[in-house]
C-alpha cells in the first residue's frame, strides 16, 4: 500500500499570502488529521476530518481551515500568512486508532 | 482540555547506556501510543498500549502503561546510535477524541 502523500514537500511564501497544502491518505483510511510542528512547540493538533466532516479542531485561529473530499483526500488552507506560521505541517491518516504520518510540507514564510 | 506532558525534553547518553522517557496525561486515556521521529523525518508509529498496567517489549525497547492509565514510559536498554531521534507519546481520551501528543523527548547518543 502506498503511504500518506503530502504535497508540496517544500514551500516558500510571503507574509500576507495564502497557501493550500494537500494530503492523500492511505487507501481505505477515512480519517485525516493535520498537525503543525515547530521546534519550540512540538506537534500541535490542527484538525481532524472523517468522511468529509470535521470531527475535532485544535486551538488555532480561523486563518487555518481544512476540508476533506469524498475520496478522503484532504487540504488545509492558511490565509494571511504570518512569519510564525513557518513550520512543518504533517498530515496523518488513520484507520481505527493508529496514525500514519506523511513526510510533511515544510512551509517557510518570509 | 486534555494535556500530555513528556519529560525530559532532551537526553544525551553515551552509546550503551540506558534511556527512559516519561509521559503523563492530565486525564485518563483509552490508550497510549508511541512514535519515533528521526532527524529530518516524520513520526513513525512504534506501539500502542491499551490495558491498565500493560507492558510490551520490542527488542531493546520496553513500553509501560500505568495502572491508572494516565502515565506511560519508554525504556531503551543499551542505546545505539540508530536510536537517535525524538520519541513522542500520544494519548486519546475517549473514542473519537483527538490524539494529543506529548512534547517529545529528543534522544542524542554519543558513539
């Protein structure tokens, strides 16, 4: 089975721009979660989608949004980028309790 | 909300020494999971513990889940340079709750 695929792997954006990240889960997995990882804050939960519905949401501002499509692929969007949004964004797909992570998208905001 | 704390944040050991990381949750967990992230990589699932007091072993790694299902530990015997990375615990309260990660323990092994 192919693993979790995240695109793009690397991204450089300017403050004020918006960005969309994509995640294709493992085939058959219906749950997709997004995390932000920074050196000082560890893995911070953004949101979780299951069958196109947002099931859980972390404590991030409304600039962070996401969605899931009928084929379980998910996207997250960050609008009005700030320097502090620079991070590794990880997507994890789940079937049951276990999470399988993609390689992440490293976003740099300049 | 649910909080998961992990200590220590960093650990330097000499190759061959043992290593332990501890994980504590503010609430009772339905299960606890452990992940390893190599430098430059992504978290990779290691193991899940479900039962109170459960102990599982994977070669030199020993995982324990506390009796109250609020704490857990990972012990590595005789560390090797291949053990380098950050070890995360992650817990879920009730079914459907989000998976909350500890801050991780970064292990560095001197050859």
